[in-house]
């Protein structure tokens, strides 16, 4: 994830894939498995809801879907923070994913603000 993506659909897809690659490296403990399941759901939902937003029929639905993407971004960061504390040996990689998750949240917040309904 070193190169920044400016197409948000691509960027959210890359984030979801990077989270899955990261999860594959973690030790297989009960807590890592359960927390990873939550991260998979949240990280994938960010882009899926953004795609839905782009296909929305109204401005209200567009903003609603963006709010879900923003919420899922915050949730992904939450699970990454938990995994970061439990698996300090992956600190650098985890913090890079946390940074990207926070940036996605800020992007969605900015778009929502622009389209306030």
C-alpha cells in the first residue's frame, strides 16, 4: 500500500486486500481469528458500500451509504488497534493499515460534509 490511490473504489479495494494479507500473517490464536473475522467484514464493507453509494438513486441514499462506509472505516481501525496491541511484532504493518483506515474515514467525512442532506 505504498502508492496512494486516487480512485476511491480502487483504494478501498486495496485496503480490504491489504487487511486480508495482513491477517494471513498473524498467529492463529482464538482472539486473532475472531478479531480478524471482524476486520474482514469491516474492511470489505467500506468499499462495498462506497460502490453502492455510486449507484444510488438519490442524494439521500448516496450520503447514507457514505456514512456506512465511514462507520466501517472506524470499525476497521478499531479491530486493527486491538490486533496491534496483541501482536506487537507486526506493529509497523498494522500502523500503516490504521493510517489508511483513518484517511478513508476522513475522505468519507469530507464527502458527506459536502453533500449534507
